[in-house]
C-alpha cells in the first residue's frame, strides 16, 4: 500500500512472526514460523504501507544492517522526505 498525501504520519515497529504453509515431500502440509520486525506506516490514522524485515534466531550483522536501513527509510517517510519504502 502506498500513501501519497501530506497528512500526519507515524511508523509502528513490532516484533512479528510470519507463518508459511508448504507442502512436504509426502503431501503433508507443514507450517513454518520465522521471526522478524514489522514496520507499519500510518497516515492520518490509517495503515498505508508495511514492510517486514526478517531476522534469524541468531541475528547476523547483515540482519542488523538490513533493519537499520529499513528503520532509516521508515523515519524519512514519516517526516515526508520520501515515498513509502515499506
């Protein structure tokens, strides 16, 4: 979702687990869950965009860098300095 107005913006940061269902080799459905950070952008109280940034059980430096970049872009958006990057 993209917000293009000049309304009041805020970014919510939450820890979030994504669930994915995949078919196992024997035809069974298997549910996998993995953690990440969900960045949700709100404009005038309405959710207009979101970005999910995954990280492993033992986050790496690469995970940290990806999260810092996503937070930076989200804050620029919040200050009306960029389009919704999420």
